[in-house]
């Protein structure tokens, strides 16, 4: 607690500075929804992000492999984060104030759907456009998620009569436990699809003679990386696209 001291000729007056408003004073004292509804909403939000980023992150991890021509994959990934920087500076406050947390999350998820759909036609101009769109939509999505988790964490603390900070930390912990597993499931799906048998057969013994300790520095570069089958690329994009559509549709309804 800070104190403000005023000096005068006759006396010393000590006044206690005003405290910043706490969470409890900002949010309504009576939670508008039940404990069960709070837990359900937190789980829906967590699993929604899980399915969304299972698709998005797995596809983005493969950009440098799927879209090697003219470095489309690398450039589009850089555009995502450049747009995200600008989005973080300007977009979250006005969008969340206008739409609220629920509709901000739902509409921001649509930008991820557009990005995945753009991978059906991965040309430089399409990938730059959809990457900029998803970068602009990412900051409002994450800001709205944080605001909503904080709010329902406070509501839950009022129902349980516990400290609001502990409740908020608990909700964020559960969210990130579920969300961070998206890298496991997304990469697992990609591995299963790319690991399927194709018409291309590689001679393991032949490639083994020119790799690793047997690699010849004078051979003029490493052995060429086999390209990913176009059918597999479309299968990956289709699976991720359908999952994001389901998630976005559920949030809207």
C-alpha cells in the first residue's frame, strides 16, 4: 500500500492512496450462469482451440515442405506473424468492445478457415492474402479468449467462495493443458497421411550409401528430397478444413 504525504507549516497529513479496482469490483457480484455452465463453457472453449490449432499448426508446420516452389511456404508464414504484430497493436480492443468475446472468437476462427482453404490453391498471391487475414484475426481471438477465461474464472470463484486469482489460474492451466496437445494430434495426423504407401518407391540401400557418414562432400549437394504426393496434400488440407468448419459452426450456433 502506498501512502501520500502532504507537508505544511503546521502539521503532516498522511493520506492513504486509492487502491486500483480489483477483479471482484469489476465483475458482477452475482454470477449470471451456474457452476456447471461455467465449467462447460470453459471446456468448449478449450477443446475448440484444440481442434482449431490441431489443423492450423500442423498445416503451418508443413508449409516449407508442401509449398516449396518460390518459397511460398516460408514467405506466407512470415506474413502471418507480420500481420499478427499489427493486429496486436490495433485490433483487439475495438473489435471485442463491438462484438463481445463470444462473437470475436467465432468470427476470428473463420479467418483460420480461410487460411486452410487457401492451401487448396497454394500460389504466392493466394497464400500471402490468406496469411495476412489469419494474422489479423489471431490477436482478437487470443485477446477475447483471455478476457472470457478471466471473467468465468471470477464467476466460478464467487460460486465456490475462493480467491479469484487462484480460480483464474486454474482455468488458464486447464485451457493450456488441453490446447498444447494440439501439436501432438496435428502432427500425428500429418504423419499418418504422409506415411501412406504411394506409387513412388525409394531404394533404401541406394540412398543409404550416399547419406550420413558415407556422404560425399564433392557430390554436388545432398540427395534430392522427394516431393509430397499431390493427393496426400489435398487429403491433409481437406481433413483440416473440415475440422475447422465444424468448430466454427459450433461456436456460431
